């Protein structure tokens, strides 16, 4: 019997060509962006994990036009310079679809424009990336309102001393933030922050954990606490507004809980756990 040559072309190979969609590279949209696709806001406290926070900021800044970009970072005044240096050391050259994006070019040209009032900003070291293809961290105190509308391609950095000041920065910035990342060892101030800002999702010492486990409780407006997949989930009614707060458990930042397993309804205050909410209905 004759063997079919390896290079034999069949009918299906011509008329019913198959391919692996996962291996097809998606073309990046290079059109001007007029909106923020789920912008994120980060707060870094003086006792937060600076390495993780800096690594996350630098990573987000490599793709400022993707879904859920990190638009703004608020850092405690005492760690400002150290944190900026840590972020800058992680800067790498931007890919062409970012460096050539019209929004990025527009923002960079505005910052370099000598006719405009000077605004402080940080670029990568020359050995890591050229100035025309570097992540841009704007440290001069301006908000995204300084730039034309839409995703700017930059990340703004502000400083605060109290959680109230961090909340004020959140309110001053231009994009609507869909989520907040909070990095600090103490978690009591997270509940103070939740009262002061208009944001449903708050992630403590983590980024965008899956919310499927807690979403039914949030939709039904039922206060609850769940432990799943290494995360502590809370749905709380704080200041007449429903919030979802998530943080990893089994770490030093978690307060001791005196509630029966699976029945915790505690509002963390001053890192002390209580049983005030045990009678909350499911």
C-alpha cells in the first residue's frame, strides 16, 4: 500500500483550514482612548509591603491601556522617596503598542512642553528604557485632569499622612475608580476608608481576588464573611453603602477572631474582634 507523503495537501487543509485561536496574537487598538476601562487606585501605608506594592505598580504601568489600569497611587509621606525609587528600579521599556499609543504620546509631549508650567515626573533609568518608551510616574501633585480626557498612559502619585487625606485624594482624582488596593499591616483603617470613599471593591494586601464566592451576598444585600481559596471575604453595609472587602488570611495582619467558625460578622475596629454581629441574618 502506498504511503501518503508528509507534504500531501488534503481537501480539508484547503477548504476547512483549522487553527489554534490561542496562538493568534491579538492586534492592539492604537486609536485614542476616551475612557478609563475600570481604573484602579492604590494606597500604600508606611507599614505596607513595599516590595509587593512597587512590583505591582511597575507591572501595571507596562500596560496602561489594558483593562483595569492603575491610574493613581497614594503613598504615606514617610516612605514617598523610597517607594518612588523602588518603583523606578523596576521600570522596563514599554512595548511599541504602548509607546506609540496616541494617548501616551500626548501625555509625554504635554509633560515635556516648555510652554506649560513644569510638572515633576519620573522616567526609567536610561539603561532600562529610553525616555520615549518609558513608564511615566507623575509625582508633581497634579491629577489626571491635567491631561486631556481619557486614559492618559501615566500613573499619578500623591502623598498622605492620614487615611482621611488618602480618601480626599481618591475624591480629587479624575477617573471613576472601580476598585482600591490597600497595602498596610494594620487593617482597622480600611473600614474607616470604606466609609469615606465611593467604591465597592477594596482589596487589602492583594490584587483583584475572584469575587464569585461573595457576589451573591452582595447582590442580595446580606452582610456576611467567607473564607475561601486563601482569602477572607466580607460584605458590609458601611455608611449606608454596601462594600466588598477582601484580604488574604493565615498571615500576621489578620486579627484574632473569637466568633464561631463560619459565623463571623465582625467589623474590625482597632484590630479587636467582637461578637456584636453574631445575630446578623444570612
